[in-house]
C-alpha cells in the first residue's frame, strides 16, 4: 500500500534559481516595503462618511435654472447639468421665466441651483423661495463685482457661490447668508482647448487688462524689451501705444491664447485664468487671494506682485523655456481634472450636502 501513497514532492531547486541582490538593492526594497506597510491605514469614520455621501448623491434630483440664452455664459447651465448627470440620479435644466417656481412640483427636486444673477425675482417667486423645503443655491456670475441688486438676489437662497473670493464678506454680512463659498466657473473646453494658432494670432505677449496708469512705465519699457516682437492687448486704453496691437472687443480669445508665447493677466477677471489654462497657455497673473484656492504659483501659473516684478518675470521666463512649458502643461492638466467643471460641480454638491 505504501506504493499507492503520493510522495511529498520537494521543489526542484534547478527550476527556481536563486537571485542574489546587491546589499544596497536589498536595503532599498526593504525600505520601500516598510514605507508601504506604514501607509496602509484603515478607513477612518470621516472618510467612510465621505464615501457614503458620494453614494448618496446618486439618490438626488437636481434642477438647474438660468436666464442665460446668450453672452459669455450661455452654455454654462448646460455644461453644469451634463456634469451633474454624472453625479446625481437626475438633473434637469430649465430657463427662468416669471412664475417658474410654481412649477417645481413637476420636478420635485432635492436641490434647486440657479445659475447667474441677471434675473429679477418677482414678489411671488421670492415668497415661494422662502418657503421651499428644497435646498436652494445661486451660482453667481459676478466676475465684474457685485451690486445692491445682486446682493438682494443672493439673500433669497440658502447657499451662495461667487466667482470672486473677496466678495464673500459682502454676501455673508450684507446679505445675511450663512453659506457663501468661492466657486468659479471652469473653462468651457469645447471652446478653450489647445489647437494650432493662425499666424495672425501668434504673439510674443498677450496682455489681458486695461492700460491703467499703474502700468504705464512698464508698458513703455516693453517697446525696448520686446523690440521687433508682436504684442497684443485685450482691454481699454491701448490705442496710444503704437508698439501694442489692441484686439477688438469681440475677438475670439481662444485663438490668441493658443498663439501667445506668454499671457499677462492684470484684468482682475479670473475667468481668463481658467480659459488660458484650458488652452495650455503660460500665464503671468497679478497676485490675488482667489488664485490660491485652485492654482499653485510656480507649478501651474506664475504670479507677479507689481510692475517691476512683472518685468523681471518676463525676462526670467523668456530664458527658462522648459520651466515655462512645464507650468503651461500643468495648467492644462489641472483644467482637465483639479479645476474642471466636473470638480467644481462636485464641490458644490459636497458643500450643499454637508453644510
């Protein structure tokens, strides 16, 4: 019977040759493994709660309302709705019209999100907004600043999302809204994306902003610093400067972003910041608190503090071609992920769901 028993097979050492690692390699592998083990942590309660919230979004219904049918942001409500559909159970968009709030029962949304501020709410709409059990938010298009009219509209909603971080105290204290957050519109990547530029749109510098007295000395020095090179400007007051070509107000800026070696932005309009990034352009922007919420100076944007600093930065980055290209590439990647419309919409949902 012993012959019927299976003998225990010993591994054939010839089939598995021994590999002897150099002591330095052994030490490196051990270090990597130890570090990996140390980084393995169980999901804590806060993280588990966040995961649960993401799942809960799929049970939500959102209604987007906007008065836009033309202008700078006419596509924004459609883009936001498209991204919401990836995150919630249902998302609809309708155009604002007198009495639209009375029709809410048809949709029965969990969230009502109003896009823009170019709309006058009548007394009936204001009364309905104040009585809704639904969470309400307004995502303002206040790039150019706010006003008493916008402040009044903002006060009707539970949540206010502003394009400009410096306006947060204005809405919070003047409109008496508890939940006010900085949430810019991302760039519309169907318009702003990398593409070959026509020769007529190519330039060494593209300046975004008005020819204001603060930058007069800098503008004059450009005629020597950039002698023989093409400079475009988008803004007011550039006519007296013969060495700078002023773009028409209706110029397709996406073409000029793609054609510029450097973009200088002192306009204060931060939608330019996201548009340039979406085109993969290198940009020097005037320092502003709102930049740091989404961009990392030196990584995906360059920042200047005054005209002298700007002049030094132009000289520096003109010589640092690879660094300039790296910053532009990082900005393009950021526009597709970290500050894409999908991420902005996710932030809005997270805020409305957790506060």
